[in-house]
């Protein structure tokens, strides 16, 4: 009886692994997340290559500034001007409101938004839904853009987004969303490297924090926000591991219920 019960228990465990134990597919997502972080760091800081990701940079910077704008409005501030530029960075000039909350909203919003896109890397259906957000987000910054190359690249990235719907039953969208998620969730790193290597016109938020709180250096703020964003990334990876246990074939079946391709 004991042996039989133990065999049944082992079989159950094999078919339903513990929540925090990643499946083979999820392990791939974890490795790709690390690779993406390294690749983005390289591309963002290589002079010629960084131009090729301008649309994704505009999307990332645009969301970051949007979070500042929302926080400013919610705390009673007035928006004076907004700058979104792939080379100069972003800047939101505000009068009134609560400066610490407004300034914190940028990195906080980028982290959570990036975390949501990381979840798209675990599940095709989630990636399909997020692709609409990405599609709209890529086009919106063009209102402020006049550079022809950036406009052409944006159309290219939009084309990829549409094309990925038809590759592997939209499985390719998962890796697109994961890439965008990593880019957003670690925005503080790209913001700081722009400051250090390219001396962009618009200072990083860490520099702004050091001006707002003179007794705490920009390096300390940088360490704090990097640890915060790393924590958010890890948290969303755990959420993905626990919440999305479907196999690739099961994901295809589930995702086919939403705009089948």
C-alpha cells in the first residue's frame, strides 16, 4: 500500500511540477532574458547600432516620460514641455505637483511596464494582447519625430510585429515582447549609460534625484534604482514561472482562441 501510494505521488509530482520549478520552455525564457540584457546594453551604447533600435528606444523613453506626466497631473502639477528623443533622451518639465513622486514615477512605471512585457515571453496569448500595446506605442512617438530614418525603422519594426503573428502560431511574438520587456525593466541602466558615454542633453533621473536631495549622490541613487529594477525583473520572472506552465502546443491551442493565425 505504501509503495503504491508513493508511486501515485511521484507520478502526480512528475505531471504537476512544483510551482517554482521552471519547465524546459521557461528555462529557455530565463536564459534569453539574460542574453537580451547583455545584447541591449551593447546595442544601446554602440554608436551606429544604437540608431537601428531608435523606434524601440522611443517607445521605452516615451513610456517613461508618460509615467512622469501621469504622476505630475495626479499630484496637481502642470506640464510645461515634453521631449522624447532617441539621442537626447527624454525630459518632462513640470510646474507644481509633488517632485519626489513625479520623479520616482518614471523608473517605477518603466519597471512595472517592462515586467508586464516579460510575462509576454512566457505565454503566447499574453504576447498577442501586448502586441497591440506595442504596435500603438511604436507609432505614437512619430508625432514628435521628423527624422526619416527613424520613421522608416519604425515601419520596419511594425512590419516585424505583424509578421511575427504568422510565425509559429505567433510564438515569435513572445520573444519580441520579452526583448521590449527587458529594455523597459532595466531602463535606469540605459539612462545612466547615455549620461556617462554620450553626455546627452537631458540628464538621467538619478542625476535629478541627486539635485533634489543634495546629500545623496547620483551614484547612490543609481545603485538603489538598479537594485529596484533588478528586483522587479526577478519578481515578474517568478510570476511567469508560477502562472504559465503550458507547453508550446498547449499555448498554440489557447492562443488560437484569440485571433487565430
